[in-house]
C-alpha cells in the first residue's frame, strides 16, 4: 500500500462542538497525527453530549465515538501561562492548527493567528465560527441549529406547507457537511504551502455553509424570484416526485424527473387501472390534476409493503429511494460494501467514514476515541519534554 496521504502531518485540534474537530477527524482518516487539546478533568464537554434517550447502552457518547476517533488526547489547561507555553511549543512543530473558539476567546488564550503564526511560518491556521470572523455578530455563539439551519432559510423552507410548524434540525446535521468545507479549506492551504513554502490563515463558518446548502433558493431570492416553502404532501404539484406510505407503514420517495418519457414505464410497474384515467393521460393533464394523482398513488402504494414496491421499482429502473429508519442503517449492505460504514480496528462496532475516497489510498482503520489525557505524556515526550518536566506540569495542574 502507498504511504497514506497525510502520513507525518501533525494536526492540533483545539476545538469543540463539532465542525472543527470533525475536520481534523477527516484528516486523521488519511493518516494525519491529530492531537486533541482538551481541559484536564472532565475534558472536552462534547464528550458527554448525548442525543440518545436516557438509558443509552453505549458507555461513551456516540458523538464522541464518531468525531474523536483516531486522535491523541492531551489534557492541557490553556487558562494558565504554562499551558499556553506547552501549546506554543507544539505549534512550532505542527502543520495544522484548528480551532473554533470565538475570536474573543482566542484573544484571551493568546491563540489567535497573529499569536501563533510567528512561531511557525509553515503553519496552516484553520478557524471555524458560527457567523464569520468579522461583522457585528463575530462573537455571537452559534450551533448548526441556529446558524446553519435556521438563519440560512432552510428551517423556513423545509416544511410541509405554509401552515406547518418549522422542524428542528438533527444533531450535527449542519456541522458534519461544514466540517468537510473546513477540511477543504485546510487542504487547499496545504496545496498553496507546497507552492510557496508558507502557511496561511483559512476558515469557514456555519452561516456560510448554511447559505451554500440552501444555495439554489438563496440565489433565486438574490435574483429577485419568489421562493415558496415545500407544499403539503397531498398538494404536491409533482406527484412523481413525492413520497408515499406503503401497506406496512413504511415510506418511499419517488424522484421521476422526466415523467413524460417515463410515464408508460411507471404505469406498467404500478399495474393499476387507476393510472389509466384520462385525467392522467398527458404531462399537462397530470399537472392539472396533481391532487387527484397523488390520491390515486396513495391508494396504489397502500396495497403493498415497502419490500414489494422496492423490488418492483428496482426492476423497472425508475428512480426512487426508501425512506430509511435508523434501525435500517446498520444492516444496509450497500453502505457497508461501498465503504460508507466501516468497523473500528479489531472491533465489530461500525462508524461513519469521511464522505469521499481517493484512488490508491487506504484509510486508517478507525481507532477508538481516547480517554481524557490518555496521550498527554506521549505527546509531551515527542515534543522534547523530559520526565521531570512532565511531572512538574502534572503537579501544577497544567496537564492531566
């Protein structure tokens, strides 16, 4: 196997909640050595962030299992001068520094780009924020629910009709795609460094990524067009791009775009006289009677369970998707075989891999997330600290 792309690359993850650390996780998948900086004691508060119901079975927060894999933990008190000295020593030998602390906190801890860049002219400094590095809301705290989902217009538009209540986003729904953007910024900077020999400051934000995710609707608005919320399912103006409930209560989503060319194939697959109604004979008449066609399809799909419809639609070559329930995911053969879900090294527990592959590169077999400060001594030894220095730092509460 060829050497992994980021073998020997040193990354400092001085971030929390979720996009910043997840960008470092992606780098670790391709061989980077990632040192996670977290406070001594309980460590990063993201460790104990649990979205699962009370009584969850896994001993570690699933969020931490996902986003802290492959990393080394250095428990370091950055509120102390000695802790900041340790970090600066690590930065001198690092390739990438990632933080999502607000600018105000970065200034307090003396970890701004201006603080760290003079220590290492090859350092790529990646900063992630809720709302950006400048402007009136620069220090405003933000999560993906507020900055990515709500502020971007997604929360308003993704609902079933004007009268429907907006839905809350899921945990990490905006953070993980935003982490991929942060990763892209860092890798672009590494490419620039190859050309110039010098590092630079790159960044991204939840707000930028939310607008990008909602880019089609945002651009339409910027072009002066009106953008409406999604219609109620029963009132869909595109019945062949709608979702339907099957006999067993499961849902599927049709996505048949060229319904003028595919209508005959669809009629044959459905094998129902309801679709031979003269009101549905042409593309124009189907649009005019969309409400009636949705009702007819409701009745048709309600006659068979999802598994039967899945086989029928697969055989027809029509585009559709099952509306997966979470219990489906661990047993999804395509997800496993395609490498979207991978096992931890020496373990049967699966995890979600980073969302791309590179020819000739084999990703690191995921290693379990570290305990708080599990690698503190190893990291400091690698940075040139002696045993007595490490004991002194621990006795002073600088490391844990």
